[in-house]
């Protein structure tokens, strides 16, 4: 079997979490895997341990992310929402980490419209805090599922900074271009408007809040994380890195990736 | 003008680089902007300055990225390719920075197929090293243009680690799913194959090398970076965060984003 050969040849046991080949791993199985397998960080004794975690109030993280969006934009403001409370309550590297160093991730990579920058901000925080590559893998996967399937923005500020907005939308994807496009259409506003900026600020707040909820759960469980979602089935089926909603972009003309040779 | 109002209302002078509204800024104009305007980091006195830079050999960065791909995958291995030579020649934070903390960026975000992880690895390095948000913005934009428009992989190892591969392809996008899909089709191999892994390892090497070339040029110019490409025109035209090759995904049925109200 090509798939199994690859699992032997390329993927270490650590990567089973996301490249389970033909083994359809249930949620419980994934959870066990995440907690049982040490990450590269632990094995190599990196400086991960410096990013100690204490429970963060999701509402506080959301408020910080929301209020700083207009200066920092999506990726950096999520990182700030998560790190600022920790800088206050833990100190250490949270006090000096350059929040602005990932601002380039806004707008789907300097405006290229690919991955929503909020998820890069959250991913960086998750990677540094959890210090475990499997936990970070499972958590970012769950966060992408949350982003794609949640009617957003969830966060509502006590007082809008830029504009009152009327609509919420479900992106069905973590892609910036599609997420913001669906909302712009529903709200009937252009990209460079106060309304669009307000919406993205609230999405950043929503993602900062959700990330902190995940980190709090992980921390409360002694550094174990129970994934909600399985890795994307397309990779398990030996297809290609993607979601399953192919027709949304491709219409009825969905390309077929080359099949595995058995 | 809605656009101009937004530029006043939402965007600071720092953001002119990428949100120039109706001012069509030429390359020389952008370059002047990048070098003349201090970044948030400098203004706030963060710890950016700890990531001191010395010229890195692009071939060395490429080789490290290539050889470590099979353990670290795309994002982290690019970061390693850039950081390892600096850990040796500069030391400081390069020696302890947790390279593995961004492994979640592989496969377009934990396998979701969005932004190629190599560009997230490069972006993190660029942001930490340059310590200037405008420089990082311009450099990541140029890197996305390079990624989209270059027949890849460029890097060829002295000896292939996983497999000999025959084809090279131009992605026309920084999106993982499309980039790898076009190559898989040309090479006629499935995702979980040694050939595909070999190709992504060489792409990672290519991006590590290109990033180091950019950083070397920036460093040789005393911390000034001359952008090659303008920010994406779609944002300038008040459209939506994206490239201009709409029909590749959308076919002839390209949605029209709501127009700006003048």
C-alpha cells in the first residue's frame, strides 16, 4: 500500500495525528495520541517552557484584540489579545515578544487573500504556549473548523469603535478572501470601509476568545488537549491538502488529483 | 471619496505602503516609503533588536531547509534554514527560538490547503529579523509574487533524499492546494508519495534561499529594502484581498464585490 509505505517512510509516529493514512481514527483515539506522544520541543529541550501559561479570561483577550485591531490588524492583534494578559500575570517572554512581527499575515498574507491572518496569530500563540507539535496541530485544526463553521463575528463590543454593522456570515473556509467577501456581500459594503474594518476587528476578537478557551481547557487538563475534529479527510483519502467543499471554488469541474498507486 | 476617507480614518501613515488608495505608487516611491518610515517596533522599543542579522549563504539556508523538511515540514524547515546559520554566527535568540512552534502551518494550515507553509516560515523570520513592519510587508509581498511566478522547485540537491523527481511547475498563486496540485498533476503522483514530499522539501529550500537573498540585500543596504512589486492592485482598486487571476478558481462566474460608495 502506497499510503502505508509513506507512513513508514516519511511520517514519524508523531505525524499520525494528521496523516493517519487509511486508519480512520476516532476522536477518542486522536485525543489519546495527542496526550501520549511527546513533541519535538520536549525531546530537544528548546525554550518552549519559557512561555508558561495561566488561565486567561476570554472576554479580556477578545476586548484587547478588538481594540488593537485598527493599529495591528488581524494576526498581530489576536496575538496581543492572548499575550497581553499573560504579560501581566506571567511576565517572562510575553513582555518582550514582538507582537508586530507577524503583521504581514494580515489580509491573507500581505493582502493576497489566502489564510485569514487571525488564524496565523492564534497559531503562533498556540505553538509557543503549548510547546507540543501534536497539541498545536490538533488545536489549529479545531480552530480552522471553528472559523469555517461559525457565523461570525460572534464578538460584540459594548461600543463600536468604527461602525455599527448589521450582518453575520458563515465563511465555510478559513480563507480570508472568501470569508470577508461573503460578509461584504451580505452587508453590502466595499473592502475599504469602516464597516469592513469593524467586522474584521470583531472576527479577530472572536478568534482570540476561542483560542483562549482552548488553551484554558488544555491547561486545566494538565497540558492535555482533547481534539473536537478529526484531521481533514481529504488527506486521509490520499487526495490533496484541502477541505471537501470543492465545488464552491471549482463549480462542477472539480479536478481529480492523481490516484495513489497500490 | 470613500477610499480617501478610509485612508484617513483607518489607516495610519505606516499603512500607505499597502493601502495606497488611489495613489498609484511606483516602485521607487514604495522604496522611499519603506526606508523613511519607522516601524511600530522602533517606536515602542520592543525586543526586535535582539534578532541581529549577519549575511547568510543562500545555499546553506537552502540545504538546511531541504534536509530538515522531512522532520519539520514546510514552515518550520524554512525557519530553520534561515535561523540555523544565524544561531552559529550571531547566537542570541536564534539559538533558543522554538523552530517547531510553527509546524502547524504545514499543508496550508494543518492540512487545510490554504497558504503554503513555506511563506509563513519565511514571514516569521522576516518579521523578527527586520524589526520593521513596512519592510516585512514589502518583503513578504515580494516573496508571494516570487512564489506565484517562479517555476519551482528551483533547488536541486546534490543527492535526492526521498526520490528523483522530473517536473517543475508554476503555481500562479501562493496557495498550497493549488501549488502542490499543479505539480502533482504534472508529475502524475499522489499526495502521500515520496515524490511529493521531495518536491515540497525542494520548494522549502527554494523559499529559504530566496528569503535569505532578500535579507542579505536589505542588510547590505543598511536596513533599507527596495521592493520589487507593488502591493496587489485589487486592494488598491477597493475590491477585495486577492490576486487578479479570478477565473482560475471562479471560472467565468466571477463574483463582483460591492462597489465603494463615492
